[in-house]
């Protein structure tokens, strides 16, 4: 009995030793910063007065909802999310449907649709910034000139800037959604489609009554992750517009970066990060309730 207990204890210690590096990395780079940021959100800590801070209670959070720039960044983030999330899901689903059928060159087209996903975000942002330049000779404005339309300031026009960023991000990410939808479609039993054909169902009816309902778990996963991604957008806006013109494309994360790493108000920036966390938590909960637990498994 003692021998067995010693062996069990030894196995337990060895297993924890194997897990120790991963747990240590998690604690140092994720858990401790999360707790530290929560503490900082109740202080006026600034990098300019390194080591000195005062407890201010909920002042940072109260200030947030009186800050017109933060409220503008929140609306901009919601606007971007509305532009990006449904569009990328719908386009990903449509391409998955088309590329699920067997035809010559199918693998080539699958690869072509997925390539933008693996391109560096920085590289993609720089290339699209050149394509969408306000100069009449830019690629986008040359395309407009073919139809006799005047050149546009895609990234300098407050009405077009956010739409332009959303278009770039849809192009960049729809291939990932397509790939997951493709994988899910190939797991749907063919017997269901064959039975539907016997009953006289058309291709459209099979999509509506078989494919879409059986893809609900995949759609839920993609919807949740897409909403989270849309609220965390930073790199393309930082490179392409810098949050402008004015504050037309400033999102929550861009404003967080500005406050924390340009104005060095780390306490205020930490409060912004926790408000973002709460927003995402509520949105995820609403989406889960909307789909229904029984439909996700």
C-alpha cells in the first residue's frame, strides 16, 4: 500500500514538473498582468511618474463615460463590427459552399482564397494603404476612372475610411471562415442529402434545411471569435489611418494604446481594457443565449 502511494505521489510530482514551465509562462505573461491591470485601473498610475501612484477608486471608470473620445471610439468599434462580422461570415460561407463541390482546380481556388489569411497584417495594411491612396493614380481610383467616376480619398474621407478598413479586413480573414465551414460541411452525412433528393428537394432547399442548421456550432464559434476580433482591431487602423481623419476610425484598442503608450496614463488605459473585457463578455453571453445551448452540441 505504501509502495503504491509513493509511486502515485512520484507520478503526481513528475506530472506537475512537466506542467511547471507552461504554468510559469501563463502566470508571468498572462495571469499576473491581468491582475496588475485590474489594480492599476483604480489608480492614477503613469509611466511618467514611474513607481508613484494614488488610489482613485472608480474615478477612471466614471471619467471614461464622460470622455467624448472614448464614447466615439466605442461607437466606431460597434460600427466596424457591424460592417465586418456579418460580411466575413456570409462571404466565407458562400465560398465554402462553392468550393465544397468537386470540380477541376478546386484545391487551387481553396488555396487562393486562404492565402490572404497567412499574409502578415502589417504587410497587407501597407499594400492596401497604397491601393487606397487618395492619389488619382492609385489602383482603386484608376478602377473608378474606368467608369468615369472621380477619385476618392478612401482613407482620408471620414465617411469612407472605416468602410475601407472593413473591406480590407474582410478580404484578409474570410478565407479562415471558409476553411472552417468547409471542414464542417464535409462532416455532414451524405445520406441526409440523398434522402432529401429522393423527397425532391432542390439544392437551395438542401442548403436551407440541412447545411445551415447543421453548421450552427461552427457558426456560433465563428460569430463569437469574429466579434472578439472586431473589438480588438488595432494594426490595420494604426498603419492605414492612424485613427483618423479626426477620430473617425479610432477604436477602443487604438484609444487604449494612445492613452497607455503615447500619453502614458496606464491607470486610465487599464480601465479601458476592463471595460472592453466586460463588453466582450456580455456580447458572448448574448450570442450564446441567442443560439440556444441545445443547438451548439
